[in-house]
C-alpha cells in the first residue's frame, strides 16, 4: 500500500467536510487516516467522550494531558520528528502558537482545523507518533 497516495485521497474527501467537534476534527482526521492505513481507528473511544471544544478540553484535563499530543502519545509510540514518514501523526505549532494534530505526507503535515483542511511544513512539528 502507498501511504502517501492513501492520505492524499483521504485529504481530498475531508476537504469537503465541514468542521465539527467529534466527527470532523483533527483527531477524527488522524483516526480516519490511521484506519485507511492500518485497518483500525484508534481514536473512536476518545472521540466518543466529547462533542465540543469545552468537553474535549475537559476530557484532556481528566486524563492529565496538557495537549492533543499527549492524547496521540496514549495511542501510538512517540518517535523523533526526523523519523516521521507518510502516515505517521505529528503535533504542529503554527506561528500563533496554536497546536494541531495532523498526518505526515512526505515533507508536510495535513491538518484539520476549524477553518478546514490545511498543510504546514513538517518543520513545524514538535512531536511525532509512529502509526503502525
């Protein structure tokens, strides 16, 4: 299977979906990409716990997570960003300091945010997680 091609196809599909907490957020995007690559979406149980930004943040506090990266680390092994390959997840921080979890596609990270799908350079990644 070609992970890059699979993610690009998924990106096109996700580009038409409006954002909503739970069904079309960054964690759901990453989970769907993982499902397409591995056959399983590890985010289902986490996403069942929230339906708004508030309930998402509350769940993170209850788990003791400081960021969505900690949620990703609860699902997959953290790896050095330099070892990330297409299909892995990356926690990125933009120029405003806002975090987003996305899927690595070569030298970029495809991220789902409230304004839709986007891409940022892999250089913006602070953490990475091996999707296997």
